[in-house]
C-alpha cells in the first residue's frame, strides 16, 4: 500500500523501475499508458473510453502473442462470458437487432479491461502502488477543480460539474477513486500514526468533496467503502471508533454549518419521504412495466432509450407514473428489462462470481487481497444507479472493479505478498 510500510513501498517502486527497464517495448508502453488513465478520466468520456478499450485490446494482443489464454478458465471470466452470450442472443430477437447487438458487442470492453488488470497489466503489488499514487494525484486535481467551482458559485450543496460540464464529478470521486479510498481507510486503521493520520485526512477530503458535488448516492458509496475498508484488513476497534467519531463529527458539523448540505441530507426529500411519487421511481417504473410485458427475452440491450415512449402504464397495482430517461436508473431493473429473466439470472451470477472470487483471495498480511472484495460488492449493490450498459457509468465502475481484481490477483497462490507489517 501507499504508506503502510514506507520502506516496503519504496522497495516495490524501485523493483517496478527495474521491471520497466526490462519490459518488452510494447508492454512498457501499455504499462505507462495504463498509469495515465486517471488523468484521462479528468478530461472527458471519449479519452477515458479510448484508454480503457486500448488496454483491453492490448491485453488480447499480448495473450495472442504469448499464446496464453489461461484466463479464459477463470470462473468469474466464464460467468461474464455466459452473461454476454445471453445478451447477444436476446438482442438478436429485438425489434431493432442491429442496434441492440451492436450495444451488446461493445459492452464487453468493460469487463475485458478488468480481466486485463487481473491477468496482465496490474496484478503485482508494485504496479498497484504506482496506480494508486497516480490516482491520488488525479483525485487532488479533481478536488482543486471542484474547490474553484464552489468558490465561483459561492455556496455549498448545489450540484457541481467539475471539468466535465456535466453533473457527474461525484462518480469520479465516489466510484473511480474507491480503491484509493478503501486503501486509505485500511491504512488509517493499521498503519503507524505518522502514516495513518495523513491517510485519514485524505480519505476524509475525498468523502467530503464527494458530498460537495451534491451526489448523494456516490457519497453513500464512498462512505460505505471507508467503513468496510476499516474492517477488511486488520480490525482494530479503538482506531475504528476514533476515526468514525471524527468522521461523524465532521459530517454533523458540515450539516449544521451549511443549509445546502442539510437540504441534501434531509429525510424530507421526496425520494426518501415519498419514494413512489419521486422522480427516482418514475424513471424506474417503465423498466418494470417493460419487463412484465417481455419477461423472457427482454427488449434488447440499450433499447430502453428507443422504446420508452411506447411503454404503456402497466398494471393498476403499480404505483406512480412513467418518466422516460435513456435507462431505467437501476441496474437490476435494467438488466431484467433489456435481457429478460434469463439475462437477469446470468447477470446476477456473473456479478456474484466477481465478488466471490475477490472474497476468496483474502490472505493474512496481504492488504490488497483483503480489501479487493469491497469495490465490486459496493459497485454492484442494488441502488438507484446509472446505465448498466452505457458508457460513462461503466467507465467509472469498471475502472474500480478492474483494480480490485488486480488486487485480488495478489492473493492467489504463488503471488507476491503485499506490504506485511
């Protein structure tokens, strides 16, 4: 980890420097290119998507060049493959098969990136060290941009756009930066105070600025990741209690000092106090109606955005009204709607296989392997969420899941152990 054992981290980075010098030229390029990812995520979705896709394609070329396809035997990879096959099958019988099959085909680039991290580009502790440091710098840049935006607005609690011109910087902090947040949380609990205190401060700043973006769900995600991270490596209740008390006091202080934060966290908001009359439910409702009308085959991947205006009101017992968005704003409703009941079963199985694989790699003394399960568990937890088959959300989500699977790979038999202390 970054600072659990400073000498060990520096030793790992010196080892990485030696490895880079002896890497084949193409692999060296891809590794350095991989480390640039967090900065490309600060620009816009297209550079981030090109980066993620090229890492996946580079991995396929590497596998072909080395004639090494052993990763196809991994259980979680096979589970994703089966889910993808179902996606392709049901999209073929969609009312617009060309569009639906195209959406299904290109979706595979996201889990392919996770496989590339676990099997190739990021599956050693020294490489993960380097990526987390890069993420830390990118996270600070985002925090600086958001701070300037808050000053220009002159208030706290309004939705922020960051560098994107869109209301999504909270996804960058709450999702893409989650591996860093979980690592910092574990360090806060287990490391010596001179390392634990800076880790706690940085983790707190990440959580606070996620809250400042006005994105409640991403704030819940990063706070949950900090909590689980504190219990995932070594449980030291006194440290956890002290850190938790400070964090709670900080959030209460922010709420008392800022009307905008109080409004953001208020239980009187419609999506809390009257959920079935909220926009959250209205956006999810047409997906449920569509699934009830097409339970076996669904309507095809990505077809919600095209067919939503044609979806009827559905059964009388279903409360509320339909509100059309590009997707149904809930992962599992969207999967059921677009790929049917069999797609839902295979999709849940694939997600479960990812989480279970990460959980099983836990290893005494291995911080990375011990925290790896937190990211996929939270990323795929049922929640009001963005598009499961779309671009932006998947870029944020699979970035974190990919690094989590790389962390899990350090716990596999024969893998180097990570920062014992």
